[in-house]
């Protein structure tokens, strides 16, 4: 989990943070932790993460229509 914060810091320093969404995962990860390190979402496993990404894509599609 400490490396997740490091990766987000690197993304910010590279000037990419405003252009991408970050989702973190694993059983010890919580939404609270995601908020604390600046991630957009947290999920417990890859399947749940995929569902979150699908919702983001559907919402983006509706906004651009």
C-alpha cells in the first residue's frame, strides 16, 4: 500500500493526474485509503474494479452524447 501513494505522487509530478483515473485494489484497500492518497476509487478485486471502470466509461459515453 505505501507504493500506491508513491505511484500517485509520480503521476502527479509527471503532470498526468488530471488526464487519467486511478483505481487501486486489494483486500486491505478501502475507499478511505484511496481518498487519502488521492486515488479515484478502491476495489477489493479485479472483477469489482472492472465493473467500476465500466460505470466510468458508461457515464463518459452519456456525457459525450
